[in-house]
C-alpha cells in the first residue's frame, strides 16, 4: 500500500472529512432525500497507490476525486427527485433494503479515461464509483453518471428484451424494423422495405448500439491519429487497451504516458455517446513522436474482428466494417 503524502492527508481533511465541505454536504442532501443512511467509502491510500502516476501535482488529487463523488451524489439525487423515475427509485430502494436499509457506495479505480458507476449486488447492493486510470480533468462526468443511472435497471424485461444502454422510455420503438445485420453470411444485409417515420427512430446513442454493420474509420492526422466508430464499446475496449500498455516518457522524474488516448463525446444524441478516439502525444515535449498505426490496425482486425473495406483505404486512412453484431 502506497504511503500517502502529507499534502494529500491535509487535503483529505479539508475536502472530505469536514461536514461543511461540498462532498459531505451533497451526501447529506442525498441522505435527507432518501430518508436512509448514505455511506461512501473512500480509501485514499489505495486510490493514491493506483493513480499517483496520473497526478504529478499532488494538490489536485483529493479535489479531483471528491469532485467526482459530489457529482455522482448530485446526479443520483437529481434522478431520485424526478417523479418520472418513480419505478426506478422503487427498484433502487429495494436494493437498499437488502443492504440493511443503507445506501452504500465505494470509490475504486477503473481502466479507461471516463468515470463509471455500477451497482454491485454481490457486494450487498453497493454502488461502485469508478475513477478512471487517466489524468484529470475528467470530462462529461455528469453525462456519464446520468447515462449509467438510466440504464441501471432494465424495466419491463418480461415484455421486451432491452439492449444494454436502452432505457424503458425507448420501449415504444423497440419493435421498429431498422436496417440491421443478419448473423449469417456477409452478403445477407437486411434492407428496410419501407422508410421509417422520424418519430419511430430511437436516439442516436441507442440506434448505434442496435444496428449493424459497425463502421470504423482510422485516420492519421498531424501529430496524431483519430479513430471514428459507430460501435462505442469497440472504441472503449481499444482505448482501455492503449491506455494500459502505453509506455511512459523516459528519463523524467514524473512519468507521463508517451501517448494520450481519449474518447471524444459525440455531437449527436443526448447521453454520453462517444464516437471518436483521439491518440496524441501525452506531453508537449514529445511532439516529435510518429505514432505507429500497426498495433491499432492489428487490434481492430484481430481482436475486434473488423474487416477492411476493399478500395476504401489509403496510406493514411483505413475503413473497416464488422457485419456481425457482438453478443452484448
């Protein structure tokens, strides 16, 4: 277990342990709203041991972590306060009752560059607040948490099998016939026989999770690469893999990844939908880097199973498709 520096221990008192700090005030407000005890476990020594290489400035460590916790608490309270989510709230309270009528959460690290939250029912109905293994600032934190909360419970599952990420409000279009990929031969594309009405189509963040073929375009740009994909989970897996195995800058006291892989939020939709990955030098002193695309191309073909589109690639761009949907 890593030794926690004095600066972090001091910040912990100011940003976490004081009753009037923003994080604790937010937790207290959630407690009042629920009428139940709310417990958030934050082990600074474990978090620092796993994240310290991403925090060359110790002064921003505790404020960054506690800000994520506050945002998580605020997002949960906002959802609970909305009467439109009454069924969702009831299910959440059922889980809390299984945990001795106590709303529990635990802060942990997770691969990737985005925050995440899940409900670990095997741990006594405990929420996990995931802090990304990447350098702050963390982007679109509220959007991520609200999206994760929305898809936490698959309602009406006995009537319609909802795709992961599809909320109950999307049930109205669940049976709409959309252009999709048959799991048979690569030439068996099912084309729509009629043009669907605009109001029948789901939001982009749901449409792209239910529709094949998946498309991916990889481009070399000045001092970097851009990967664009219609299947978000493909991008997330590639991003996490690159972040885990990117080397640090050599001969420096503060280790900084040579490359920075970051998902970019889409310009379309309302939730936290990501359709692009940017790969750039991790530090301005490494602007001279020429990024080798071989690992990325091999990962896309060998691991993700995408196939090159004939005649659609060049020396600096590649177009791939995957016709068969992943089993989610």
